[in-house]
C-alpha cells in the first residue's frame, strides 16, 4: 500500500513535527543581535530541565561526535590516564577520540548488548583508581542499551574522586529522566537530531564547575571546540563562530513542545513507544539484542534471524517507506535497529510493526495478522500509557 | 516607515530566497539512504563549478572556522613551518589555529584595509622559502578586501614549490570567479551562510591531490574533522558523522538557483551590488576602508566619521530594520560593514542606502534626498548591469 510520508524509524535524524519544520524555514537574523540572544537564552533555560543541571548549556555547531571531541579536548591533557567503558560503537568512538588526542586510555569492556556494570567498575577502580577521567555512554545507540549512569557515576565518585565523569548523552537525553547535577556528572553531551525533534547540526554540552576549572588547565589542542571561548561569547548572548541558526530555531521550537507536554509526559511517551516496539518485534519472532533490564527507551536492536533473507525483507520495508537502521561496527549485517525517539507516537510504532507483520506474511514467514500489533498495544496498556480522552488535553 | 522584513546587510548569515527557506523546512530523511546520497552528489557536482576544481567537495557540519581548522590539521604536523599572510581578523584566526595545533607560524603582515602584496611575498620567500604551507585569505570579511589569491599563489608555487597553499575562501567563493585548480591551490574552504544563500551550519572544503597526500602524513591530532574519514564515507554517498541535513537541503536549493542564474550572472550581480554600495556610502560622506583596487564584491567596510554619533545613527538604522555589521578585532568601534552577498539584489542595496540617507537627513547631517541612491544607481549603470527587460528571462 502506498504511503505518503516515510515512517523514519532510525535513531536520528528523527521525524520533525510540523512546528519544527516551519521553524527550519524561517528567515535569517543577525547572529550578533538581540533576537538571537533571546533565542539562545530560551534554549538554555528549557534545556537545563532535561539535563538536570543548573549549569549553562553550551551550543556547538557540530554533530554529536563533535560534542564528544569537545568534552575530551577541553578537560584533558596528553598523557592523562582515562578509563573508558565502551558498550558499543559509540562508546568505542568516545575512547578513540581520547586516544587520538593523546590520552592514555584503559578500556573496561562490556559485551555488546549488555550494560556497563557498576560492580565491574568498582572492582577495577579498587585496584587502580588513578584516572583523570571516566568515559561513560548513557544510551548506546548501536545496541539499544541504556547504561546505569547514576550508579556508575556514584562508584566513580567514591573510588576515583579526582576523575572527571564525561557522559555521552547524545541519544537519550530529553527522552528519559536525567540528573546531571544530582548524579555528579562533569560533562554531558547531546545532539539536536535525537530526542530534541530538530534537524542535525547542533551539539549541546554542559560542564560542572570542576569541568570548567579543568578546561583552564587542559592542554589538548583545540580551537573550534574551545568551550572557554563559547562560554565567553555566551555571556553576551552569542557564539564565537557563526552558529547553525536554523537548527537553533528548530531546537527552540522542539523544546517549546516538550515543555508543553511536560518532561514526565515526554518520558512516558518514550517508555510506551519502546515497550510497544519491543513487544511487537518479539511477537514477530525477533530476538532482542539488549539485556531487558537495560533496554533503551529510544532505540531497539534485534538480531536478524539466520533463516531470514534480510535484504529482501528490508527491501520490502523500504518499498513501503518503513526505514530502519542497520548494525554498526562488529554488529553490521547481524542486527537491525528501530528508532523510537523524538516526535514519535504510538501510531508510528503500530504502523511500522504492522508493515513488518504484513511483509513477514508476504514472505511466508510464521505470522498472524494483528498478533504483533496487538502485542504492541497490550504492552502500552500494561505500561499505563493509553490515557482516558480527558487527560490528553487540547492540542497546543 | 515600518518595514515588514529586515534588510539583513551583514556579511553572513545572508538573506534566504523563498525556495531556500522552503528547503530548510523539509522533513528528515535517512542520512544512510539513496536520497541522501543523491543530495550529496548534486551539491558536489554544482559546487565544483564555483570552486573551479575537479576535486570532490567535502561537506563538514561546522562553521567556516571549523573548515579552517580542518584545512590546518589535515595537512600539517606540529613543528611545521607555516607562512601566514593575515590581512584582517579572519587571516589572524587562520594563523592562530595553525599555532594552537603546534605549527611554527611566521606572519607576513599587511595593514588592515590593504591587500596582501605578491611582491612582499616574493621578497620574503626569496630570503626564506622553507615553509610547509602558506595561509591565504581570499576575501577578508573584516576589512572588505579581496586578496589577489591567483597572483599570491603563483609566487608561492614558484619560490616555495614544496609549500601547500591553504585558502580561506569562506566569504566570497560562489560570488566571484575562482579557479582552485588553475591557480594551483591545495585547500579551499567556504561556508553555507555566505554566497551560497543557505543557513549557517556547513563548511565545504576541497583538497588538491597533493593535499590529500599530505593528509596521509599529517600528524596534527584530529577526529571530528578528519577529512580522510569524510572522503571514505563520501565514496558511498555518506558522511562519517550525522550531517546538518536541512542545511544541505538549503545549499542544494541555493546551488540550483545559482546554476539557473549562471555563474557569470551571479558574479555580475555581486559586482553591481558592490559598486552600488560603495558609491552610495561615499556619497553619504563615508570613507571606505579597503584599497579601491582590491575592494570586495561581497562586503564593504567604511570608517565611522569622528563627528558621527554611531550609536544613535545605527540605532535609527536598526529601528528601520536595516541591519549592518560592526568592526572586528582592532577595528571594533571604528568601522561598520555592509554585506552584499548571497541572495542580494539592487533593491536591497538601494533600500539600505536610502534609509541611511534618510537617517542622515534626520540627524541634520549634510545630505541631499536622492543623491546617495542616485550615485548607487549610476554606479550600476556604469557597471553595465541594468539589463534590457528581454535579457532578464522569466523567473525560474
């Protein structure tokens, strides 16, 4: 059946709501003028809520990977000992960036699909706690695992109190509860094209007081990503280099929607869509990659069954405009991923699961019309996320 | 008189034409899919014409400053001797980036407002040609001077044949003739928010064969801006990190307009608007900063007269929605700048000059209604750029 708009089920870039699309088409303004300063201030104010911080939010014109690089080069010096806890391709990348800039990186590995284990961190640090920084990934986009950042950070703060805690929060911040200050995190990074419902192009980053102090001492070379310059400019409502103004318009519009929905509403919507995705995929016979105890509310990864011709199956999905993501790194060709973050609603998930069910039937795989979609709906009901009509409120 | 839309006369971000605005509001797509690959390919094909190169155009999600950093860190190693020829704030920045990453930078200075002199370069290199790179600024945005890049490059290639020639082409490429290959340039950088009529967020960069070879040897640390990764991904129609997709939509739309107008048409339009700006400002009694022989076709800088209360004058311009840029670096508070690049038409220039004339009259300054606007129009006529109606063609 023809579909008029793709169902973009990749973990970013995410689908843009109408108001965000409109914002992306606005005319340019002077990036050294008062209208721009007000835009920056609004983003800062609203985004702090989702970071769980009283620190300012610094805006960088870059992909999330640029934000990771900024976190590293602004707080560390060549030769600094760094403990990385990679749990997938993005944790790998974070560790690699630190290494490229001369850090002495120790890797505490976790099997892909499982979460970083606070007990393993405790055991490691008990033997060797002489680190300048610990690198954590909040939500590992490549595996669909949300790591227990609060628990990991608590261990690090206890056993390695001198270590800065740098957290890749790119793909779940804004979609799930997060408390940078309460959890004692030092640097947190996110990206505009994930939960924030905007186009890619901006990375947002916040630093604790001790991270800002570290930025004064850090000796890794940096210019474009020098956060001291960004902070200096932010004090007068500017950025040091010309920013991605239209992406900021969109982030601003997205945050307005998120504020209206309330953080609790945003988080519950993501939890429900994630539960529906997992139940639907499992009913279709897919085995999920992530440890269920740490399954992500923003992206779900599933193994490609050995008896499934993925190219044909995925080709049929694409023909029906359901766009999934593939595996990354060593999981390439072995898994697929379904994004359910940003401007996602149950309709999108039921639609995607329904099309997958239809394609499975068409290819003669064991499937029963309505079973996967039904399982997805039951999962949402179980999560208590289909509200009485009166609770929905009027559209903004 | 109330104005319904600002006349944004800063040298970037520039005014977006309607089709480019619309492109900025488009829905997201999979950045690992065929639609995205086609978008990248179109930008590459159309932009090469304006670079004057057969090399591929690499897209970076960053401001132009990020592009400058990419040029430096991908071709040089710490300790390399570099000759910088700064002619203003952006040339200063280019030299500073090289220094931050450990290059041994020699600065051959030029008075701000004048162009870098090929004879001075010849004299310098005759005495000392042991450089790994020469840093040039094509159009110095802070002074409104377009440096004679072809002549400077010819001297460098003759006397320092081993030196790479890195050119900041951010603020004029696309608006004036440019021949990267014919002039023997090794790295050329530009930015989406300048002549390309798009929002900020992308920097575009091209490397010669010997620059690509240098990228394999260069030892400055880099990850986000590693152009080897960008080239590898580009071969399969992708970028290594999530790109600013909506800005690319806009660059693509802008290039389609530029192709329809023809490069010669684009260049003539900029020349005419620049001539009009210069004549109008001079008639209003402003002394221009730039050496007339090298006056930029994309931005004009003028001294603030000692007897003019700039804050009041500029405040009145702002109230009438004519937005000018101030001075940068050591020219802050001493000059103002008028941008005339990208989607600029004579209407915009006459409007800005007219408002300035009106404000000057209102403040009791010597001015005669119509004289500055008239001078601007005569300058355009002299440039042969008011065409018979038939030559205009139908709108696309």
